[in-house]
């Protein structure tokens, strides 16, 4: 029933209702509820009060600004980029646009829609897909007791204005059984530029950790000046202490059991490691080599050259509400390029490489490597190893997966 029809009906019965006896009023209200669908109390308020002189106007609905085709393309880019936050996704679109033109049927009007859509609108359009993509789990490393009096606790904030001061952490790939040896991922993230490197090591022996850290240090496009770790025995030992002293690195540690002290690298543990490799068990040299092949090439380029990141600028608490403000989203490479301390030759080489790399092909190569890595996972206690296709599109009958892969370009291609 339209708004005008309800108004005309109420105008017709209002005078009769106000003159009626209590029993007749009850019957009129029953009739009004059946005809107009009003709750009894709503009908009483309407019939007892003055009716408007003209029928109420219907709510104006804004026309659709963004076509279904634009939303589909954005969804494909979002999946290929590893499901970034909406603010990062909006900053990513102009960077990926030359390659989107080659992949999708982009008209000038469609390009304007892709560039004009806001981060808030992206959240609304992608909300249904986001419900299935959030998982959490913690590692298995334990605090050590050696050399803690030599390695100071970092008590101030990482308010650095130059690259080179990084947080490091270890992520275990033990599956559901921590017995025996297995692969760990060593993650290093630079505080100022958000540049992130990762390496896989078999076991958490000091020699392997030192070799992986040295390999990452050589690949950075800036000089490493300091590292901050948790209190695990893989870091608090004589080998790493001597290494940092020989390389003139500042070595600090966080407070025991306070993960927020290493918040930067803890976030990268999720986005760069756990979300990709899931919670499967990898305990072979072949798995370590395959994971390192992913970390050292395609994933490193995707995350540092094509994935914008944001940095927290201010955090203000007003009562129970916490307001966070972030800077503009930029890729780690762009942040490094803006630093005068960066290695100009490495930055120029990476910039030229980004200009000729197709991020969609890069995403497909990452997905293919993840498929090979999943096949190297060790089955423990009868668990079924999930493939990336199952992780992206779980069937209703299958057990709910613990994570998703970062890629998955689907059928909407030009």
C-alpha cells in the first residue's frame, strides 16, 4: 500500500474514530492494522493527532553511482592484492590502473567510477565477502633467559624519522603438533617505511636465524641500524648478540608477554606469513626452499612495490572512544624513495622493475607457488590439507578453513 493511499484512508476514518465509542474504536484500530499494517499504538497516535495537510512524500533514493561492473572489477583487484583494507585499496587502484586496462574492459566512465569510489563505499560493497576472511592464532616461541641484562628493553616509542630501525619476530609452522623440528618464518619490518622482508628457517637455531637476518639485511634498500625483538631464546643468545655488535646494530627487546611492544611486526606476521601459509605443518628442507622462493621474489615484490600501507599518526581517547588517525596510504617503495638515507641505486632499480611488472601476473604466480607449498605440508593426526581453491571458496560441507590465500583472480577478465 502506497504512502498516499494510507494517508487517504486515515483521513477518511479519523473523524469517525474520534467520535466513536471505546468498543467501536477498538474495531476501527483492528481494521486499520489489517489495511495499513500499522502497529496498534502507531495507529492510535496517528488517529488522535492532526493529520498532515498533504500526503507524505516518499524517501528520495539516490541513483546508483557505481555500476555492478565497477564493483566486480574492484572485487577482483581486492582479491588479487591480498584483501587490503579499504583505505589501502583506494590508494592501490591508481597504481594498478595501467594493468587493469589490459585485464578488464575499462571505459572512460568506468575508470572515473574506479577512481572516485571512497574508502567507506568500498567497505560497504565488500562487506559480505569480508565476513569469512578474519582468523587469528599465535605462535609457539617461548621467552629465553640469556643476555637479558645486555639487551635493554625498548621503553620509548618507535618515533623514528629515518629507515633502518626494524622489528623482528618468528612465526612457527608446526601445524597442530609442536613436536620435533619444523619450519619457522623470520619476519623483519622497518618502522619508518613499513618495508618488510621474510625468510624461512628450519628450526630456530641461532646459526640459521643469524644467516637469515644477514640475507635480509643485504636485500634492504637502506642500511639496517637497529633491531627490536621479543624475549624468545631464538633472539636472546650469544650468536645474535655478537652479530649485532659486529654489524654495529642497536639491539633492543620488548617487555615479556607484551605483544603490543612489537605491534608493527606482529601485524606483518599476519598479512605476510600466516594469512598465506595458514596453520599447516612444514618440516622438510623442500618446504623451506619453496617458502623461501616465495618470500625472496614474488611476495617481496608484491608487498613492497604494489601494496600501499598506512601508518598511525595520532591516537586520542575521549571517554571510552578511541580515535585513530592515519597518514596517506603509500607503498613501502614510495616511502623508501622519499628518504634521503635510502640506497639510490637500489631504489632506482626497484622503481624500474615496478614499471614493467604486471601485478595481476605477480598475483597468479604467488597463487601457483602457494599451491605447490601446500602440497609439501605434512599431514598430522589425519588432518586434510586444504588447497588454495578450497581456502578461497570453501564448500558448505567442508570444515571451515583457518585462513585464505592472498590471490585468486576469477572469471571477470577482458
